[in-house]
C-alpha cells in the first residue's frame, strides 16, 4: 500500500497531539475534530482499510484498539456518558486516509443516522 501521512506521524516525522502510545498502537487528536473529543486510534503496522482485515490474523490488534479506546475515553472523561467508535472504509464509507484507523468521538450527543 502507498504510505500515508499517518506513517509519518507514527515515525514522528510530522507532529501530532499524541494521547497514547505503545508498541503496536498510536492515538492522536484529529486535526479537524468533529466532536469535543475526536481521537484517532491507529495501528502502527500499515493496513489500508477494514476490508484488509480478518479476524484470525488481526483479532488481537482489534481487541487492543478497543482497549486503548476505552482507556482514552476514561482519561478524557467521556466513558460514563458514552462515545462513538467509527471505522470509515473506502470511498462510500468516507475514508480519506488509507491507513487503518478508528475514530473515537465523544463529548457531545451523537446523531443517528450519521450523514
Ligand atoms: P477518514 O475519513 O476516516 O479516513 O479519517 C481521516 C481523518 O484523519 C480525518 O478526520 C482527518 O481530519 C484526520 N487527519 C488528516 N490528517 C491529519 C493529521 N495530520 N493529524 C491528525 N489528523 C489528521
């Protein structure tokens, strides 16, 4: 896959407001927030999109991304009231950056259905 801006953020070649990091996952604030809390949880390995995932190979990684999102939601004080986790996949899904990431959105009441 072609490298994206997220690989440069992961390598610290360009700055981001990092809120969490471990060996496999980096989480940073979205540059164009759609909610008071809008954080991207990004695996460090380069996977382009959800359709490149399978449960057998990536189950542990996906579980870790959920653990990280839950920890950040607590840290941000939004765990109690709730939040939304989103993967956009492909053009119709609204994906702009083709490096897998999960949006953590909270701090306001979310609308349904999404746009
Ligand atoms: P998606 O549409 O699901 O691919 O989401 C990509 C997200 O990445 C958008 O919400 C962008 O605002 C965000 N984004 C793009 N560039 C950066 C950056 N340099 N730092 C933080 N967030 C970014």
